């Protein structure tokens, strides 16, 4: 099992190395995301950290960069982006409905299902579509509210 060399201390301190079966051998880095981070990415991170308005914190393989508060204009831009993504998700759901409706029609035309089964299938498919569209819209409203929160 490959682990980050920086995690060795925690593994030994907690005794995990003593309870592992003999068939598992710990191989210490390099190999984790931190150990193999490309120099270019490190250089970009250093450039961001050098900006006076940025507080740069590293948590292993995760970097948190607190940003200054968003302006109202930027918040509105972000809500427009969310709106586009929400619409794309709704189109994807409708495309699935369209494909499944087509499959249902083929089954009906080939007399593999009855007209009643076809109608029931269409109704159920529409109900599921409506459910997912509603969930997507709710996610969009919640995200918009979160973005606009000051």
C-alpha cells in the first residue's frame, strides 16, 4: 500500500502499522498528490500566496484560498452561470425522457406492449421526469440564494 511519506508519523503513532496483516507492506512516498505536485502548480500557488489580500493554507492534498468578498455584480454573474448549468441538467433529463419515450413507442409498435402499458409507461416516465426537474430547480434556487447571501 502506497502512502504519503508525511503520513508515516501518524500511522506509527496510532499503531496502525502493528495491526496490518503481514501481506500488506507500507511503501512511503513519493507518490501522493502532495509529493508529486508539478513544479508549475507549486509556482502558481506561491504566486497566489504572495498576493497581499490572500491567506493561503495547505491541508495535505487540499489547498484553501480564502478570497475577498464577492461584489454584487460578480454574484449576479455567478447566478447566471448557475442558471445555465441548471438548464443544461434539465435538458439532459428531458433527453433521457425523449429516448425512453422512443423506446416505449418501438415496443408498442412491435406489439411487445399493449396500448395501456404504453400509456402507463409514458405517464410514469413523465412523473419521474417532473420529479427530477423539480429537484434540479430546487438545487438551483438554493445555490442562487447561497451566492446572493452577503
